[in-house]
């Protein structure tokens, strides 16, 4: 075990001596990707609420057919985008994505 970690340390030191290349640890890359996916999901959950609020505020609570269609279109679009992000960038299974989108 000690020989393995020593070999790994020597390899990292050799890689670090080349100034034209940058190596990041797997843990750091996973943390960065988790933050990016979390920010995308939060964006996809917050933006439609903001848009719907302004549509209702502009119509003073009395929505016509155009405003209703716009609200449904916004909800459908962002629900599909949310499901796409969940399926592409996470290891969630189909039933988990369906449950997250339904909630």
C-alpha cells in the first residue's frame, strides 16, 4: 500500500514539473460539476416562477386566453428542460426523474 501511494506521489510530482499542463484532483472536478448542475437546476426552478409572477402582476390577476397559454407554455418548457438536465447530467433513473419533475 505504501509503495502504491509513493508511486502515485512520484507520478503527481512528475506531472507537476511540466508547467504547461494543469492537473486537478477528481474530488475537485466532481465538486465543480455538482455545483454547476445544482445551479442549473435552481435556475430552471426559479426562473419560471419569476416569469409567471410578472405575467400575473401585469394582468392584475385577470388572465386572458393569451396569458393562460403563455403560462402553460412556460411551465411545459421549463419542466421539459428540468427533466432533460436531470437525465443528462445526473445518474438519476427514469422513475426518479419523473418524480422530481412531478414535484
